[in-house]
């Protein structure tokens, strides 16, 4: 597996039929600031979508993407895409602070929007998107890839739905990433633009908590961010943690960080541990360290016994086909709009709560607290 999580774009040997006919679901790509756009489009194309247009302000990004999708047309502007009535969905991985405003423009143009996580950096952006989605009836969907594009997470959800561990009462999640600072764009290190670590990679963890625990809302009990070891990047947060309680009664703890060591065989040892009333499940998503470099390990223990499954290539990524059908049929099977927005809202609340902590809790004297509050309340 690649050691650069910024360009995470998994494929699967699992064979599924396209959910639409050729040319029935034409999409446009409008921003390529984050490499996740490759994974987003790969998932949609595998499910039957056609990439008709590509556009970005950077010609080099267009050229690179065009090699992947040579049949796509290169748009001269965003407006050219928005005026094309055959485009039903716009996929984008813009600079994080630009994702909300772009989504509003797309919905105003009568098209559905599929953005990389995190979908917003401020509560004001979320409110505006909520209003516009309600007014237009368009979708504002989010690529929470650590659940949607990970076969072990897909399989774990199937096990939970089947009652394999009873009612889920707690989730513990870790989302470590390798920084690879020299490959990151400048905006990645500016808090105004990336929104903070809990807003960014913490969004994966909160979305998974809501899904696996069947929660529709949650209370942030505690959150913290810090810059422990990267003083050269004054606005970077290299560590974050969240404790929360869902309206289902389940509790959650999650840790995200940029401390993945070079010795690991991939970009991050992401794990999820689900405790149920009748057992537990552990996901070792990207590697089983020092034992198996393959991804998608699922460990299950319940009253019947102990089990290990490697599900790479065995369950696929149903979200993308479901999203296509949701757009065409105006349904909500892949993800409800409220779920997408609620996960984003809780990330923003966790980030705000962390910034509001006394400075002594934020990296033991680092300037994150002061700068963070000034940013968020502008």
C-alpha cells in the first residue's frame, strides 16, 4: 500500500455490476487540491459513473488527472461545468475552507455535490449549506473514506447490522497519519484553510462513531489539540483527541495524529474497536503490523468464538453505487443528508471546544489555543 495517504484510492477485486447505464450518470470534477479526488472518482466510475468534465485552477493537476481519465473534457471555468445540464453531480476536493462555498454554488446551479472530508471549516459554512440544501433539494454528500472506502469497515457494519456483537455501547478509534510534510501544499499548514486536526482527519472518526453506534447526535465531553513536535509549522496540530456520548447511549474515544513512524509499511495504522453487549470487533484497516502487510483485517469475538477475516476484495464499496442511485432516484440509501451534516457539525464543535480550553492543555504551552480562538471567531 502507498505510504502517502493523501492519494488514498483503493480498488477491490470484488465484482459488482454498474448501477446505471453508460452515460446515464455524468459527473464533473471541479477541484483537485487534495489527492482524495482520485479515490472519490474511482469509486463512482467503478459503480457506473462517467467523468465528463474536469477543471482546476492548476494546469498541472488537470494534466495529471486527465491521464487517469483521458476521455474527459477539460473545462475552461467552473461556470462551464455548472451550465452543462447533463451533469448531475460535481465531485470536488478543494482546499478545505473552500469546500462549503463551492458546494453552495453547485447546489444553486441545480446539481448534487460530493466533497472530500472535512466538508467545512466554520459553523457559518455549515449553516449556509444546510439552508441551501433544504431550499434546492440538492445533495451535499461527503467522502468519509475511512468507512466508505475501506472494506473492513463495510464488513464490520454488516456484522453489526446482523447483531454479531449485540448493541454497540462504545467505539474507540485511532486515525494516525504520516505527515510527509515536503509533499503537502502550503494551505495544509494554515489553520484558516485546513480547519484544525479534529475538523480534518477527526471527521472520519466522528462519522464512524455515529454510524456504528446508530447515533443521530452526540455531546462532546472533551476534546484537545496540540502541536507537540512540529514547531516549524506554527499552525499545525499534530495531535488531537475527542471523548463523546451519543444519543444512543454509546460512548466514544478517538485519537488522531501525524506521528506515524517511517518504519510502518503504510501511511497509518488506522484501527477501530467496537464493544457490544455480546462481543467485540476490532478493525486493522490498513496493515496488521509485523504479521501481515495486507489491509482489511476484521477480528470478531462473541459468544460463539474467536474469528479473523481478511476481507480485501470480498465486500467491495457499496456506498458509491448507492450514491449514484440516490442521485438518480432522489432517495437516501447511501447516507442521509442529516448524517453528513451532523458528522460535520460535531467535528466543528469538537474543534471549537479544544480551542476554548486553557492554553496549558493545548500542547503544554504551544500557541494553538490563542491562535485557534482568534481564527474561529473571526
